[in-house]
């Protein structure tokens, strides 16, 4: 809304534009820049994986510890080995972690540095919110 008041004119929802103006050039530029539906779905999947506190603990354990086996990850996170194995299966299926087998042991690590970048940015963002409080 263009007014400084939180009250919308009669009949206009508070979160709607008081004056409906569409900038066709801006809409065209933004529409052209938006990723395709498949890419948006994949992004939502990645952020969904990161939205679960248990999986996030597993990812952070791998960020801090590097390559680790399930029992070490479970001990670090305070979760059961079963819960960690389930989280790792989902993360592996979505190419967030990779596995290396050595005999009967499986060692997990992050697939690439992009996950660290996402977490570092999120932590920085959270830090900005705490500074303003």
C-alpha cells in the first residue's frame, strides 16, 4: 500500500495494492528471469531437506566433521543410528551427501561446497536478525 497507515480503504484487503498498477516492462523482465517449474520444484525440495532439524543436524555434523560413519554422526547429533541412516538416505537421494564404502563401513560426506555456502548465508542472515533485537 502507498499509505503509511495499516488500514486499507474499504473493500480492499490489507495486503492488497490500494491502487492497481502493473508495470508491463518490469513484469516481463521478472517473468523471463524466473526459473522454470522443474527448477523451482528442485529448489523447494532442497530447502525442504534443510527445513528438518534432524537432517540439518546431520548436515552440520558433516560440515564440521568431514567424512563420518553413521555411528559417529549419530553420536555427534544425539540421534539414533536408525534416524541418522534415514536422514542420510534422503540426503543421498537428493545429492546432498555422498557415500564411500570401505569393506562393511560406509562413510558419508557432503556432495559439494554449495551446502556450506547455503548454511553460512542462513547463519549470517539469522545473525542480522539478532543484532537488530
